[in-house]
């Protein structure tokens, strides 16, 4: 693949496939970003390449730069890309909001989170019906709590508890994601319902343990997988990674933070592109803090 691109450095498709090869080979994010930055005219030709640059910026915690790139392009839907642009849009805004809350800039956090109520037209996708927003509501509750607006915070924490709380195997792009359910549990904690929170965290551990070695089969008529399948992927391995991730989130929520961190690090060793594991590993101190508030 490197030889192919060397022979024709004007082919954006080959650059995309080379980057995908580097991605599954766990090349460092900085190295991949440097390659894409070297050929901006090729990156701008393809939505998938342009988006991969945004993913790398988010992976490197350069959320503001990712936000600016997302705002600067008109994206178009493509097969295998469903939900991917929206995912990076939500990620950078939510992480910027977390930073604002950490810095007690609650008004900025609220503005960032409120901007997610409607997706900009340039992203090329709208909201799916009943899109879970537990994380957004939870963080809004935290921001209102920081402003000492208890009633507004309670409204958002209650909103964050809604929706399906049972984990499932997240194989397709529109499957319920465990990250959203995690924030349901955190919201129950804020509302003083520790038993409800612990039930959800324990379900994560139980589900992950029970399904870790499942044989996964892909439905021929299913909606798209959440990846461009330039190269073959091992669906069973992905499920194994997913189950370890679930168990890690459950451990973190139940106060077994060091065990949770070790599992998240294991997930990242198996898949260094796992954004959920990277983000929640950064939240280890937060989980320690919130669990000291509740005595089991």
C-alpha cells in the first residue's frame, strides 16, 4: 500500500486505504495526522479522509480544532459512514463541555451542550428518532448544579435517567451505546438513588462476563457496521473488546476504579482507536470522587 501511494501521490482513495491500514496497525495518532496534513488537497477531496483527520484531533484531545474543522465542511452521507460525523461532532462538544465544567465555566458548558439540540445542516445527518442524550442531560445537570440552580439541575438529572438501561451488543451504528447508559446510572446517583445506579453498573459487569466469548453473526440485511470495511475485521474480537469495556465501566461505577482503569487500558491495548475507553480512562479521578460521596 505504501508503494502504491508512493507511485501516485495524487490518488486520494489510495491515501485513505493507506491511512486505514495504519489505523488497524496501531500507528501513532501523531504519525497518521502528520501524513494527512502533508496532503491537505487529497484530504479535502473525500469526506472519509477529512473526517479521519477530525477523529485524530479528537484522539489527541485537540477538541477545539476538531470543532472548527467540522464547522468548515459540507458533509454528504456515504455507505459505512452513518453516524460517524455526528459521533465526532458530539464528542468534541461534550469533551469541551466537560473541560468547561472542570474549570467552573458553567455558562460555557451550558452553551456547548445546548448547541447539540439540533445538528447543523452541514453535517449531512439529522437526529435519529429517540436519540439517547443521557450524557448531555447529565452534564447539563452538573453545570446547573455548579450555578446552584437546583431545580434546573434536577430536571436534567431526571431526563438523564430515561431510556433503555439494559446493555446490548453494540455491533451496528444505531445500537444503544453503553456510554449513554453509564450516564443514566451517574444521574441516579445525583438523585440519591444509589441502588438504581449500582444495578446498572452491575448489569454492565454481568453482561460483559456472560457474552465475552459469544460467536457473533452479521445479518446480511442489517444496517451498516460502524466502520468502513476496507480491510476485514474480526467481529468476535470486537465483541471481546466491547465486553471488556462494559465490565470496565461497571467497575468504575461501583468504585472499583483501579480495576476499571486496568480493564480500560487493556481495551486500549487491543484497540488504541477506542475513543470511549480513552475518554473514560481520563475520568478515573471523577469516578473516585463521586464514589466517595456514597457509602455502600
